[in-house]
C-alpha cells in the first residue's frame, strides 16, 4: 500500500474518517449508516491507506484540535434564542475539514487530484499556520426548530455529505397570512459556483460546517465568497476574526435534510415560527419526548461503550 500522505510503500493503518476523539464524544451514536453503499454497520467509518508515521505523528495534531473545539462548544444542544460565541483558529478549522473530506473521498475512491502535494504538506506540517486562500469555510448553528424530536429520524448527530445543494432562492413562494396556506416554490434552482472543485457539508451535533475548495488559479473566489456570505445564514470564517457569533443555519425542513442549504430569506424560517406560535409558543410533547430520550441515551451508552 502507498501512503495517501507521504507516498511511502508500507503497511496501511486504520485512519478514522472523522477523528475517533469526536466519535468518543457521541458514543450513543454507535451505528454507522453508509448511505452511499446502502449499508449499516457497528464499526467506525475508516480508511486504511495511511502509514503509521503519518497517522500517529504527522496528522494527529489535527485530531486533537478537532476534539477540543467540538467538545468545547458543540456537544451542547442550543435553542433558537441562544447566543453562541466561539473562539477559533481558522487554519486549524481548514485543516480539520480538509482532512475529513480527503478521508471520505479516498474511502469512496473518488478523484482526489485536488489534494496535491501542497495540500498534503499543509496537512502534515503542524508548523504551517497560513490558511489557504482557495479554501472557504462557513459555519452555522444546527438547532432543531421543528416539532419533530431528533431521535425520530435516527439520532444522526454526526453526518457529512459531499456536494451539498445550495439553493439560489427561497423554497416557499409566499404565505397567505389570512389562511396560513403556504405556497411552495417548485422552481428553485441550484446555485452554482465558478471553479468549485470540492465541497462538503459536515454536521457535528449542533454545528454545521461548509467546506468549499476552489481552483487555485481561479479569479472568482472573492465573488463566490460574496455570494456565500450574503445568500446563506452562515458565518464566513476567516483569518482575521478570532471569535465569531454563529447564526442558526437550519429551519424546520433542512434540519433533517442537512445537505440542503437554504437561502437566508427562505420563508421556511417563518413557517416554523408560525407553527410554533400555533402550538402556544412551545412544542410540549417534543420536550417530554426529548427528556425521556436522554434517559434512553444513557442506557445506550452503557450498552455500547467505545474502545478500539
Ligand atoms: Zn505516510
């Protein structure tokens, strides 16, 4: 086997697609649903083409950062009105998401030509602290504003998908406020971006990250970033801000359909509010269910302890 990072021909070691340290934080999610291969299994998602030197020494600093940032802010669930401010290291966030995307693409035997020597060097060199201009990252808070408890849909706290669908306009045409009737927009087109090479969406419990990798030589990166910044309810991460207040990026529809990226002005946000107000401002049975589910999770964690 040829190591995916250094190219050395040696025995491959198991590399977690998403850091084991992050999986450890959510041991109640012990089943892997591989949607591409339509398989369900009990082992962690892995790829086995990294040498032990790269796996255990060169790239493990990224896993340490990833575990810290996720455990510090995103193991917690948030509500609509919570103000969530985080401190972050932009270069490390870029490295973390690039590594996961690269792992996932290798596991699916996709074309990995974007991950050239420059990117591999960026990932394996902990001393390289200059973020890449041709990588864009956005983040948003995933809050379940729907009346449906999370566990109804499979307790999917950790999810990732290649090529999220960016909508170019709202998914609802208009709301008739007299009757409450919602008119769906059936003609929403997908937003396309010039020179986009690789894109991913990651959900780590209460946060969503969008990773967009552009052609290095593209002249349209700034224009693409402007569209992303103003069209979607996400915070555009960057090297200058050290802290960020993260906006809610989910509505009652795409909280579960997490790879659908709705525009900021999508009326689904409004529909969700109307639904909640019509229920007296809270979803009391959802709350009861969620309380009971917490107890169930404790039982699941006891039954399925993690370990190699
Ligand atoms: Zn190696």
